[in-house]
C-alpha cells in the first residue's frame, strides 16, 4: 500500500523529514499513510505487526535517525498496532541504491536483511518511506516468510513511478 506517488508536493514532505530533520513532516506522512491503510481493500489485519526497514549505519550517523522507524512508530500509534523494529535487522551494510537500475537493486539487497527470530503465524507489515523498484520489500517479505510469517504486507508512504527504461523513473 502506498499513500501517494513520489512526486510534488508529497516528495517535499519526505525530503523535509530525511534531509531537513523536520519531524512535523513525519506526522503528516503518518497521517496520509494511516488514511490509506484505513481505506484499503483488502484491509490490513488488526493484528499486523509493523516492522520498519532498518537503515544503514551510515544513514543513521548522517541523519541521526531512521525515517522508516519514525513513520512506523507514528503509524503504530495512529492505528493502535504493535511496532517491533527488532524483528528485522541488517545482516550487512550495503551502499546507497539511489542510482542503481532495477536489476542492480535486486542484486544489492540479497543477504542484506535477516530475521533474528521466528515469527510463526504472525502477520507482518513492513514499513518504508519510498518504494522504488520493490526489491527491498520483496527480499524482506521472503525473509519473513522463511521465518514463518503467515502474511507479509508492504506499507510505504510513496512509490516511485516506473519509467520502463530499466531505471526507476520520476
């Protein structure tokens, strides 16, 4: 589920959060995503556990926080759901994916994330700020399914429209 396409004016809210550390933008993004979740069909099960995509150490050092975790915590509060960041971790550090092609992104997320414990029967909702190619969410969903999840959903604030030229498009 995505609240909106990564395009003006919504992209500015994401930029303000990530680059400008404007946490008021996080509250607005949470509100938009919460509304999307509430009106989605099929509905997100009420017992879903929200899990933010872990940020790299370099990203956390640069920003001082994980944008996906900020959004997941706010969304958990807004929707009265559990948020469990510890259910997913980065198994290794990877480089920035901003300028990678779809194929390169798919390769770069192999073995990047892992689930440190079993989640047998759990419904997991992975939370991220922007979906570009879907490689990250796809790989994380595979990890959770291997760890026993009954279902895995993806919740993103924005999705980048695909240009069809092998690279994500704007």
